[in-house]
C-alpha cells in the first residue's frame, strides 16, 4: 500500500502541474479506485469528461464506483444514459451484467434488459466468464489490470487461493454425489456413465501429466483460461492442457500452420508477447525463449493481467523443463 | 480522402509515448501514416500485417470469431492494432506504435473514438 500511496502523491503532483493531461487524470482515477478512494476517483474521472466530453467511457468508471458505494439510483441513471447513447458498446453491457448480479440494484434494470437484448448470443460466454471470475468483472478492468498486478499482487494471490478452494469444494461435492450413487446402487444411465467416464478421463489425464503439463495446467487457474499449449518454432506441440469439453478441433494442425507463419516474422525472437482479442475470447502468444512459444486461449472476460503475472512467475520453470533448458 | 484520414489520426499524437500511427487496407497497403518520433520501431508495418493475417486465421480455426484488436509487445516498442470496417464493409487495420510505459487504456479510448470516424469514411 505504501507504494500505491507514494504513487498517488506523484500522480496528484502530475495533474496539478499539467491539468489538461488526460492520461494523468486517468491513471489518478484508476489508482484512487484501487486505493478505495472512490470519491477522489470519481472526481478524477469527471475532470477527464470536462477536458474531453467525447471520452464517454469514463462515465462507466463512475457508474461502477457508485454501485460499489451503494448509490444505486445514480449508478443506474448513468448506465441508462450510456446505454441509450451507445447501445452497441459491449462495455455497457458488461456493467449491466455486473449490476444484474447485485440483488439490491437488479430490480431497476428493466429498460436496460430490453436495450441489451441484442447481446443475448454472447450472454452465455459472458455469464460463464463472470462465474469463473467470482462475479468480479470490473468494467474498467482493461484500464487497470496492469496497475492491479504491479501494485497489488496480493489481489491476485487471493484470487488464486479462492479458485483453489472452490476446486476443493467442487471435488468434495463430487465425492458426496458419488457416495450417494453408491448407496442407491442402481444401474447407471447412459448419461451418468458418460459423465463418469469423462471425469475419469480427466483424472487419468491429470495423473499421467508430466511436470511440464502440470505446470501449464496451473495456468488454467487464471480466470477464463481454457487452453494452454507449448509449441516449438515450427508449431509442433510439446505439451498441452485443455479444459474439459471446451475445445473441439485438431490442435496439432492448427498450430503447425501458425508456426509456419510465425517463422517468417524476422523479429519474432525479440517479441515478448502478442495478445489477440476476438468476438468470443482472446489468445496470448508468449515467447518463452528462442525455441518455444506458450499459447493460451481465454473466454470473453478473461483477466489478461492475472494471466501475464502467472506466466512471468512460471516462465523460468517452464523453460527449465523444456528441451534446450533455460536458453 | 487520405488527408481526411490523416486528420483523424492526428489525435493519437497527443498521447504520451506514442511513436506513430498508420492505417492499412486489407491488402496491407498504407492508406495513411503519421510518425511522431525518430525512434525506430522494432518491426515493420508489413510484419504487423502478417501477424494480423495469422491472427485472423487462428481466430477462424479456433472459432473465436472476428479479430478485433491485437497487441504486440517488443523490448523497445509495442503495437496496438484494431480492425475497422468502412461503410462498404471493407476491413482496414489501424496500427498504433508506442513506447514502453504508454497508457494502453488511453490508447484504447482514443481508438474507439477514432474508429467511429473511420467507419464513416467511404471506400
């Protein structure tokens, strides 16, 4: 926290010296938000709107803060206005979904539900992403994720711990169900058999996983990540981990084609990473060393900042487990 | 028309640590280019374009839908690219070259603002 407080002091100085600098105000708003100084964060966002009224996204930052401090009417008013003016922007919709998960504000969302109906095809993916993020989908996440990881890694550690606990709980629940099934001792239906078989396959996959596969499997703990593969410069897969039922297709062929293109990019050895954002998710291509790439696929709403932090933590271990060592 | 596009792209110059901005058509030809610094970027625009084409292909194969935005980070510079479709539904690639430490949130905000104007540009 000391580092963040020092940073806030510097940022305050910076905006005082150059009050027309939007970047400084934005960074100040983000830092205050993380420090829990909500009113100061709102004030900084308002300054941005005063400088350039077209930067309407700052309004979403304000609406999110208002919801967090239980100023529901004001938060709704802003989101309503935003939704009418920018009905096609998915960022408003994401905030709407966050509001939907708050029982105290949910009732006031009637008109917004109609406005955002067009996003329903993406709803399933987004809902899944929200679920996997523990219902924490801040609309300004993309602006602040770097700050979050750099300034307060404990947030990430907490998230990882929660995820591990949730997995443990799930395992206990599964065991309970299994015991109940044993008690009933009825013949299994085709669906139950197929589910059990799929679970057993996953367990077998985990038990047989090499140390390298175990390492990349842990990357799937980052919220929203469904696929992690390590491949060489020609696109040949060395290790992979795929979340159950999340992928259909020939990964070997897909990444072989990718490898051929990547080889032709002369400066590829200098690349740190490449982030690609699509309609339905994201891909990250990380340059582990001169021989190996790590590629991760995430759903919509994946926290890239958290993933990057995890990759940086694991990079050295991954390289040491790969042929060629840590070169 | 290129002058009009250049005018739209000028707004990126006011962002700290932005080295340049350019707009390519779907064949990789430069429609407009503004370089604001003498610093040499780590890769050439044609390589960014090759990455874009690969990104589109991967999105297709992995059923991820359209590629909207990508970000390449190099030791001395980074590249944010955004796919933009004009009135005739022709894709263009907006590329912003910046230095380490640039406020990416700010770049993204500016992209969304400029994108709306570029979408209105006739072919």
